[in-house]
C-alpha cells in the first residue's frame, strides 16, 4: 500500500487523536450550563425558574467518567502497542471512540451517558499515550519537540471547534442541543482511522520485531526523503541497530521493570510530568470555565462567548511552542510556565477573597458551584487572570507534557513507560473532575490557592530533577541517566564528571543540543566512533563496547547501570 513519508503530514494526522480529547473537554464545558442538558439530567429541581441540573458530585462523576476510562486505556495501551504496533493501537482506539460516541449521543440517563464517556476515555487513553510515542519514533531529533508538541495544539483545536459547535447547537430546542455535538465527534476518529492506512509504522518498533527491511524503508522514506544513502539514514539505522542489539540480552519488559533502580528515576520523572500537567489546574479551567465566569457575573450568551475567548487564546499561544520549543529547551519552558501559572492562580484567589461575596443559597443563578460572585472591575480582573493563566500554560506545560515522557525511556521500555506516565495524567484528571465541583461549593476561592501551590511545587521539582532533552537522540538521552558510554561523548562533557548513581547527570547541568543534531540532519559527517564531526556532534552512536558493555565512566559512576548492562 502507498505510504506517505512527510513527517508533517504524519504528525498532523496522528495528532487528531489529541483533538478527540479536546472535543470531549469542550463538549462538556459548553453543554453543562445549558438548560436542555440541565433539565434532561436534572436532579436538583427548579431554582430561580431554571433547572438545577445534576448534583455537584454527580456532575463531577459524569465529567470524571472519561478520564477514568482514559486511565485504563493508557495502561492497556502499553501492552497493546508492543504487540500490534504503534499505528494499529491508535486505529483500534478509533473504533472504540465511535462506539463510545454513539452511546453518549443516545444516552437516556446519567448512567448511560457515563458509560459512553468511559468508553470514549478508553480511546483517549490509548491515543494520548501512543500518539507521542509514534511521532517521537518517526521524527528527526531536531524536529521531535515540534512534531510531538502538535499533539497539544490538536487538543486546543479540538476544544475550540467543539465549543463553537456546541455553542451553535445550544440554540436548538430539546435534547438535540447536546446529542448532535456528541454524535459529530465520530467524524474525526474516522478520518484518523482511515488516514493511518497511508502512514508508516514506527521504525523502532519494526526493528524490535526483526523487520529490518521495513525499518530501513521507513527511515529512508521519512528521514532520507527516499535516499537510502543519506547520512541521516545511516546515522539513524546505526542508532537503532546498536540499541536493539543491546536490548536483545534482556527479557521482554514488564511494568515491574520500570521500578528497578536503573529505571526508577526516569519512571518518576515521566509520571510526574503528566501528574503535574493536571495539577496546574488547566483542565479545570477547560471543563468548568463556565462556573468561573458565572462567578464573574456572566450570564447566558455572554457566559459562553466569554468562555470561548480562552479557547482561542489556547490555540494561538500554543503556536510559539511548536516553532521554538526545541530552541528554548524543555527545562526553561517548564520553569517559566510554572511560575507564571502560580502567579495567576494566586491572583484569582486574591480577587475573589478580597472583592467577592458569597452567592445566594443554591449558588448564583441556581448553580451551586458558582458559590462566590464578584462584579465591576474585579470581575474583569478575574476574567483577565484566567485568560493569562491559559496564555501561560499553552506554550509551556501544555505541549511539553506530551513531548517529554517519550524522550526519557529506552526503546524496549518506551511503550509501557509512556503508558504508565499517561495513566498518571488520567488518574489525576479523574480525581480533579470529581474534586472541583464540590471544591467550588465548599472551599470556594481557596480552590485557586490549592492549584497555585501545586504550580510552585512543580517548578522546584523541575529545577532539581528534570534533565534537558531538547536536540538529543532518544538513545543519547539514555546516557544522561545510565552514564555516558564513552568518556569523550557529549553527555560526558556535559556532565563534567558529575554523575549521581540512581539519578544520572544532575538536571541543572544538562543543556539542549538542537544545533548539533541539525548539522547531522543537513548532511554533516559523524565520526565512526560517534564522537562527532567538525562541530562535535556524537555520543549516541558508537562501537559494540559503547553500546553494550559500558565504559570506565559508567562503571565507576553507576553500579545500578553496570548491573543492567
């Protein structure tokens, strides 16, 4: 079958899997304040002439059903992708999404809706875990951040498109107001599923299965633009061969292996990368933004239009990250984002506590979650800080949270490791979906203080323990954790003799390497020992000794790594 080798097309198609997540977020945030939804699933009677809708905890459960399914989907995706391949795993997810969307659109009660959303979540879990792996294993190293970061951009597009679609349907009388948007979610999954027939499988997965001719074909198609003698093709194939030979001596990976000393730090970093991305509070802003703007006094059409502006900001502000994230590096992007988000969260808490007042019993306009209300300039300030929070998240933690985990792990562990990390995202997404509506009712503005504190904590965590990966090959990144294979490699020079057993090169000593890898991709020479060309690139490609046995540096610095090798 004809296959397309343009990495921009491949990434653009694959990240539709992220757009499915965005569709789900917006379909809830735009629909839950509408009377058709609130009346059909009403549990709280009539308040101020309006249906009260589901109880706060029940609404939290409906919202959390999708991330609960995603948690399970992310976990099973590791086993699924190792057996059938990255591409086929995503295609299976598309079939699951169609089933879930049909059930949601036909929902007759809260239980049926929750089941449909949970099934949708299985697809989102598979796609969110394996789309970044699929793209990272196909992308040239210098473009990897941009390509994988497109996952987050697709999420923002999915949110915006579905929000405006749901907003338009809100003017329809009856249950069609929410059934039509949920049914239309089927279309992108069909596009993704059929489109993947024309894209190649991951070359690294093919290599692990011993399908070397297919692996060579894919690398030539995607990296060499059809030229099998291109320098980058030779370079990538040597990287892949060295790593596969090194891994042949090991048994097939299990989840327990991710907790062994040589992998524990990487597992902890990947898991917390995804956990922190949820604890920023961003998805709270996405799912429950209408509650926030109700507190700011917005009603009816103005409520939805004001909410929609943040989705436009989200799309636009993700673009700089797609262009510059490989130049900025991962660490600076995360550190700046964490500090800015903390500032806006604490600012919102301050505005509500100083200028706000408790809403009438039952909440503003009968919505219990709108438990505090501000008006006048303070209302505008609350909305502005919310927009600024989104503008801070979109180019920082949003894309990097998807880029970073697949870069951390060796090929044989990558599928299950990223699945485990992504499951952490969905576990906390589920918890927050349940927690936030009751939190707005009970602790009110202090909810913002909780998330502001999380943002500060994650900033310190990143500074001390998250190493820089930008511009480095996936194999070279492994050296930062296990010890350089060659005392003359770039990783060894970067470490400067500093290596912490069980952790690796100190995070604050690591630097981005985007310029070096670009020289190789443009046809620059790489020495046979992997030490690099005129500009010094190298470190990941090496001799059999470097790839499998280890060097004096490694043996002296990391007993755990020596045992693993």
